[in-house]
């Protein structure tokens, strides 16, 4: 993340995203596939690091080997632009000041306790003999009935590493020459992670 100064002089936190160029590798239609969608490929790689199936698929579109494929249903291009196999989608297809939904995989935090995972307050102070229970979950439920812990109870476990969508992030600035988007606020995942951007 970084920050930029707005027209009103306020310092606005933002995230810089490299978005493109993306090559159209497949155009799905209702007649042939049952639904309308556009498949885009991003991030160049070498032939050595791509499977033969992927290389054959990309060859149809005349594209070089790519790392990431993503499908977008009911694509509506800027000013009604229709996309064909082999076309390129860049930052110029977005509008400055528009709102985006950005999807990514959140940072994995490993196995965490209830205080970090669910925001529990812990058991309390260190008085009355509670010398080692400050961050424990506390009582879990009844005894003889139902003699088990109910499903879905907030307990320690794996935290992060989930698919997360952050909605309504405003485009602060587009830099078409470098294929960069400056988006207000934060997005899911670590630096260098792949994101899916939807208008």
C-alpha cells in the first residue's frame, strides 16, 4: 500500500495494482457453452513452466504462455466493445473514479486461538487462581446433555487463506502507460498476489 494526496489536500491510503495487459483466450457463448463469458490470461511465463494442455489452449488465441486464467461472465466492454479471441484488455477499459469489486486469497495466519481468530476477550485477570487461562475460550457448553460440542462453535483453528471479495473500492487514478490502477483502501492477499478485478 501507499498513499496519495487528493484534490482537497487529504492524504488517501491506496493500493497500486498492475492490471494487464490481459489476452482474451476464449469467448463462450450461450449457443455453444450454455452461458456467455470471456476468459482472460495474465502474467507471462516460459513454455517450460506451462502444461501442454495450457500451451495448446493459448496457441488458439495466438497468446504466449501465461500463468493465470480467469473467466468473467456477461462481459460488457467499455462503450459496448465486443471482445474476440486474441484481443487485449488493458487498464484503458476502466473509467477513472469508477467502483470495483476485488477478489483475492487472504493472507494465511496458520492455526490461531480464539482471541485472534474470533476476537474473544479471554477469561479475565490473573487473580483467583487463573494464572494460565488469559487467552482460553472458557466453558464450551453443557455436560451430560448433549454430551458434545455443537457444530459451528467458535473455536481455535486455521485462520486466513480464504477467498475474500472487497466491494466498492474507488479508482483514484489510472496509469495506462504502466497498466497500473490506484485503488482507495486495501485489497486481500500479500504483495504480488493475483487478484480478480470486476467493474
